[in-house]
């Protein structure tokens, strides 16, 4: 994990491909503020911990890095302390990909994901979940100012299971949705 500046070199931001939801939000500090590219605005939870941000994809998507911005100087007890990132095909089979303790700083937390620790392979998921398990200074609700998802710039090659098994020209005409 890298703290400080946004680490997006050689990666493409893919957050726009997801459908986003949160476990709760405070009026005036909703989900849309996580993606507005403004470091002065923030999403604020308004409920019991853990505070959840869910990102669902239409197809299995490779997630190489999760980056989020938080500001300890302004937010103090609203700043995340322990964060878990989970991935899977649906809510029933989420598995923890990483669990980190955050520094009391202001800046970007760039968290690199691996499918199997030590493999170096990013996971491919239908559902990614960021869970704020606890906050600095024992705070209850949390603030996150921006959240970005990154994948490799390389073309994501479909696996054999994702490809249509047709080889005849007549069938290939119907292998893609237009």
C-alpha cells in the first residue's frame, strides 16, 4: 500500500463501469460525492459499522488497485482506521482480499489487490466491497472524499469460459450484442 499521491500510472480508472451503492449516507453527503473529483466534498456514513461501499460490475472485471482519498486533519474521528476490501461474484461469497490499517494522514491510500496473496494477479470480480471496520479516535461515522478503481491498461483478454464456442461464420454473426 502506498500513501500520499494518487498512483495511477500505467492503469486505467474503471469506476464508471460499476453500479455503486452504500450501506448508509448522511443527507447532503451521499454516494455521488465519492466520484465527483472534488477533494473538498465527501461521502459520510450514517449508521452502524461496518460502513460499506459496494461496486457491482456486469461482467467479471479485473481490479488491480483501489485508491481512496481521506483527510485526517479535517475529519479526525471520521477518518477510517481499519479497512477491508472484499471481492466475489455476489454478496454471499465475498472473500477478503486485503485488510489494512490506515495512517492518520491526509492523502491517497493506493491499495494493490492480488487474487491470491503472492501471485501478483489482480482479482476478477463481479462485486467489490470496501468496508470501513473502524475509525480513528473511536469515531462512529466515516468520511471518504474520493474513491477510484483501477485496472491494467493492457487489453483484458477473455478467458475460454467467456468466449462463445462457435466457429462457423453463420453463428459468429450472433456471438456479440450490438
